[in-house]
C-alpha cells in the first residue's frame, strides 16, 4: 500500500508564546511608550496643575493596562489550552484536499477559509482571539485550492498542519 508522507508546516507545540503573541506585545509596548511620553509632556506643560489632565492620564493608563492585560492573558490561555490538547491527544485528524478555498485579501481583515472533506476551517492573521494556524495566503501562507493536507484540529482550530510531499 502506498502511504503518503507529509511535511509539518505548522505545529502549535513547536511555537512559543512570544512568537504566537508578538503582535499583542508590540501594540502593548508601543502603547506604554506613548502613554509615558504623554504623561511626561503633560507634567512639563504649563497646565500641569490642572487635575482633569492628571485624572485623564491615570484613567487612560489604567484602561490600557487592563485591556492589554486581558488580551495577553486570553492569548496565553488559548495557547496553553491548544498545546494541552495536542499533548493529551485530545483532537481529531482529517486528511484530504483543500476545497472551497476563499483567500483573505491582502489589505483586509476578513477570514480566510476552506474545507477538507466537509470540515470547515477559517482563520485570519489579525484574529489572535484563538490559538492555532492563522497564516493567510496573502501574507505568505501555504494553503491553496486542491492542496493535499493532513490537519490535526479541535474546535475549528488548526493545531498541526501537514502538507503531502
């Protein structure tokens, strides 16, 4: 019997939290820099004795850390959950060809989607709310119509993506 061999393109257990979450970290630290610069300029301004500016600055800093922290905690939690699924073998595997492929336009935040033997998958480079493979074709991803793949997945999340050699 001729068994196909596959090349692993993506494996969530081989990615680090920093690599998976770099966009969140970049935005978070740019925000910290911008807030610090704003607070310094506010403190040095002629109107620095106005309490409403100080209250706004403190409220904005609190909000930034709260929202950014929640996003980072969610991303870390999602990644840990997905790695746990793979390590425990608690996932499904499907093998077949990519069909009904709808690529994400380069300048869009739409989801890229496809099916394999009737199982639907969608993802986006911009959606970090769930873990798993999310590299759209318009940004260098490997998915294309008719491509033979083996996908390990759970809850619509691609945990391991393999392409037939």
